[in-house]
C-alpha cells in the first residue's frame, strides 16, 4: 500500500526548482490550494444590494478564515492569482505585517504564477 503526503503540495519539476516546499507549512499550503477557487468577490465585504441578490439566488460566498495570519495568506494568494503575480504595496505590507517574510512572498508569487497559471 502506498502513502501519499497530502500535507505538502505536489509541485511539477519546473515549479519545484523555483519554490521550496519549506517556504510554508502543510496547513499553509492547504490554504493556498483553497485559494485557487476563490474569486475577487471573496476579498471584500458585500454591500446591502449584493447580500440581497446572493440570498435571493442562494449564492454562497467563501467564508473568511478565522486565523488572521492564514486569511492574509489566502488573500495574497487570490490577489496574486488574479493580478498575474502582482499586488499593491498596501496588500504586500499587510501580508508582511501578518508575520510572513519577503522570501515567502516571492515563493508564493512564483508558485501562483507557475503552478496555477500554466
């Protein structure tokens, strides 16, 4: 019987050369994987009209993560995926103030641009 370690991402050889798996822990990689399906609407709070439309059509929005540090990671992963590997200086500052390093930001940007957008 084979064992697969789902705590670590399966990186292609091209991406593995750019991104070290040690850049993030297992639960952080899980958050990055979850962010693949989150859209831009998950980054901001909905207004009154949007909440009305969502409740009428039974649209479910992704919940924010309870841990602020992991929410900052999810948010940055979504921003980098949508923005083609770019995020504003304010967003970068928020990511860094959550306790992440510049090398983790670079690793996340490399992973998002290489792995998610082929």
